[in-house]
């Protein structure tokens, strides 16, 4: 089984990526893509292994021991200043060992050089001095190598310093491995080496394994190239989206106070905000509904009271009957000697008697009790204001006189039953006019009620605005992240297609 990589297509895809980065003036990234292009140009023939670690761990000495004709400078003080490549040949493949300057926190240029070597490396050999394995700096460095995602080999060098009677070597090994496990640091394998004479030296083993890695390294090289490209693309996309991301993050700090760790956390925050919004909306609706219901209940009560009010008992009805009977065309008073004047006077007098009686009763048995009821309601209503109180005092007895005259149905006058119907009609008119006044008043009370509802729910509204702002901020962040992921995916798609393992069975096995 042989895996074929279309090298010219790969070079083209990388060149396109470099072009995009150059266009955006991301020169450092474009140059790193150019490194990958050079690897593609040689048909991915070389395997790069970076030797990294703190200074004086013995990186250069170890490479000298592994490669017969290597002659790297070594020394007790920081020695290697820049990345040096030592090239050997293993069958058809070049094996390139990259010696790197020791990483120490004081020299940034060394860290940069190591980073550059890591970018080229297909595998990392992390060299440690026997005495510094558990040091904080060493563990921190190990973490960075693990995070790079490249195959990591640990080398505990200078094991000639081990004194067997102090601690059995197997116990030392157990402790070292435990330390890495405790820190959650994963690796391919550990080697114990020495460039001096030492009982437990595995340099030969390391050399054999490196050669093995080189001879079977196709998959590793492709994976590592993909990883290197992916790292560069991520850096590029992150840079391109930096202003948007900074804005999105600022909004997050302003609302929830921090940036979510990942999409999952962001989505959980979204759901929290949505639930909170629902809860607050329900709470506000409930409060508002409750307030509105008090006004509706009052309206119902008032309507009932108006309907039940007795404003035309027997005597009043009689007065109504007498008046309406006087409206018949054949109505006359004073017998033969009665004149039109007398008849008119009688009619006017009957009208006045009915109107006065009905007015008085309307006032006493309808308007006053109604005002009493409304006043009482206002007294128990916290949000009642002066204008509302005033509007109750302004309820008036309707213009009964004109109502009485207008309601007469001249076509029905001669009917025996009509007078009773007439009084009912007049009473209905009076009541509906009072009802209309009350309706107008209750309608006007809606505004103060809504204003009060707004005051009562003010804190919920503030909370709601907060939740809405949080939701919007997280959404924004998620959408920037999604745009970044989509951009990464788009840039990486051709490379992924070319470099992802495509085995061709039965061909040239
Ligand atoms: N005892 C002992 N000393 C060693 C061993 N390997 C290297 N040394 C010594 O340790 C010192 C540092 O060795 P280098 O190979 O220069 O270490 P390095 O990791 O390349 O150091 P920098 O390039 O400065 O980061 C030198 O004095 C070496 O002689 C070893 O296996 N045992
Ligand atoms: Mg060195």
C-alpha cells in the first residue's frame, strides 16, 4: 500500500494560501507557509525532528552522539544560539535533526527560535537534564510541547549522574513517569540517555527508533504538514478577525464579565439567558394582568350596579305614564271649555313632575351610590391619583328633560301598554348615558394603570434588558467564532483533501 500525494497540487494549494496571507501583509505567516512549500517541492522527502529543552540539558551533545559526523558546539553555559540542522539519510528519506537553543525565560529570541523549529518539526524530542526533570520550568515547557499536537518523545539525559545506592534506577523511572502522568502530560515514549558512560543509556535505542520513524514516516510527515498549515491558518484567521473579536469580547466583558471558554459554554449561557428572559416576561405579564384585572373587575361591578339601580319605582312610572298619555293628540283638559293653553300647561306640568322625580331618583339611587363605590375603590388603590378622584366627582345626572321628550314614540302613543314601555325606554337611556360616562372614566384610568404596571415591573425590566444584552453579546461572539471556523475550514479544505490519508490498495504494494 502506498499513499500518493499530488505534490504539484500541494504546492499550488500552499502557494495560494501564501498569496492570501501576503495580500493581507501577514509576511511572517506567509514565510512560514513558504517553508512548507519548500518541503512539498522536495516531495516531502525529509522528516524533521526538533530537539528542544532548557539550556544545558545536553541537546547538542545528544545530537553529536546520534550522528557520527555531527560536531555541534556544547558547553556548560548557554551555547546554541540558533536553530541548526543536522541532516542524515535513512534509505530514501532525509532525517533532519534540528538542534535548538535552550529555552530560558530570560531570552525571548531563544523561545522564538524554538517556536520556528517547532513549526518545521514532524516530531519533538524534549531533552531534559537528569537533575531538572521535575522543575517547574521544565514541566511548563513540556505542556507547551504537548499542546503543539506533535508526537512528543521525552529524553531524560545525563543519567550517568544517577547514583544507584541512593535510589534504584527503576524507582527513579517510576517517579519520572508518575510526574508526567500527574500533570496530565502525554507522550509517545521516554528514553533515558547519557553521552558519558552510563549503565542505563538508551541512546542506541533512540537512534534506532529515529531511523525507524524516518523510514516509515509518510503518514507522520503528511499529518505534521497538515497540522503546521492548520496552525498557520488559525493564526492568520485569528489575526484577520482580531478587531471583530476584540469588539465581541468587549461586549462580553460589559455584560457577563468574562469570555466563555468554548462554544459549549457559550451555548449554555445562551440557554440560561433565554430561560431568564422567559421567566421575567412571564412574571411581568402576570403582574400586569393582575393589575388590569382589578380594573376589569371594577367595570363589571359598576355595570351590575347600574343595571340593578331602582330609579323608576311605581310612583315614578305613574308620572311617566301621565306625561306620555298627555302627548296623545286627542289629549285635552278642561272639557269643552278647555283651551290649547290649558292643555299645554298640563302637558308641561306632567313633564316637569316626571323629570324632577326621575332626576332626583337617578341622582340618589344611581349616581351617588356609584360615586361612593368608585371612591371606595380608589381609596384602596395604591396608584390612584388626583385626576382619577376628580373624574369620579364629575359624573353627572344625564339631561333627563330632553331625554324624556326625545324618547316619546308618537306612533305607539295610542297603545294601552306603551306608557310602561316608554318609562322602561327612558330608564334604559338614562342608565346607558351614565354607563357611557363611567366607561369613559375607566378608559381614562388605563393610562395611570399602565404607568403603575411599568413602575412595579421596573426591576424585572432592568433584569430583562441585562439578559437581552448578555444574550446578544454571546450570540455576537458565537457568530464571530463561527465565521472564524468557517474561514479556517475554507482555507484548509484543499490541503486536507490532498494530505488526508488516501490509501490505494492493490497498487504498487
Ligand atoms: N554528565 C553529563 N554531562 C553532559 C551530558 N550531556 C551533556 N553534558 C554536558 O552538559 C553541558 C551542556 O551540554 P550541551 O550539549 O551544550 O547542552 P545544550 O542542551 O545543547 O545547551 P544549550 O545549547 O546551551 O541550550 C556540557 O558541558 C556538556 O558537556 C551527559 O550525558 N552527562
Ligand atoms: Mg546546544
